[in-house]
C-alpha cells in the first residue's frame, strides 16, 4: 500500500511562510493540507512495493548470512500485523538514496539501482504536482518509471536465466 494512503499523511506537506504572523486567516487556510485522496501515483508506488517483495522473498541466494539479512529487512519493510506501519517505507520514499544503500546489503549489485529509479521519480512527480491532482503530466513520469523498472527487472531475469526460474517474470510491453 502507498505510504500516504496507509498513514493518511502527506509525504511532502506544504510549507507555511516563515512569518506566519503576517498572513491573514484566508492566506493561512490556503496552506492547509488537503485530505489524502487516492490517485494513480499511489498505485504505481504500491506496485513497486509488491515487486520489491517478490524479489526479496524469492530471489535465490547461496549465502545464508545474506538470506538472513534479507529476511530481517523483509520484516522491517512489510507489515505482518494489522494496524502497524513500517516506518522504513516512509524513509524509502523521502530518502530513496539512503534506502538504496540499505538494499545494497541484501541484493546483487544492480537490483537496488533498478528500484531507485522508481522511488526517485515518484518523489519528483509528487514535488512537481504538489496538490494539483489534475496535473496529468506528473503521472506520465511515474508510469514511465515503473515501466522502466519492469523492463530492467525482466532484463536482469533474462541475464541470470536458470538460477532465477522461480521468480515471476514481468514484461511491461505486450508480446
């Protein structure tokens, strides 16, 4: 589930002006946060979490220490208790580079780079759109980012052939 939807809070809240005493009540209301509403970008983010879970849970690993680290990271990222939210997912959305560095500890070298693409572009689209949900141009970049991630994951799977047969395969283009 998307972080904003699950927590009912904005990842990138509006900033109040530095001198709030100098603004009128009407101007202050303009800075209030609108209610969280579900939009397309939340779907793209949710899909990215599902794909990450598939790779974390099913990617073969011969080193038992790395598998143990991966299992612990899975437990930190994905909830297994109703009503509990894994704060590390908020960190991933707000600071994708730090999360990328975290993933590098449990994944082969190229996979964290692939996931970094979608989280960077989702954050950029959120900043660009702000609260203008009708701004469809920002959704295009989120769709393209997820499409790029799925294509790169398919390429990773294709290059690793037999050792990755138990993973689901994705193809973002028909055929």
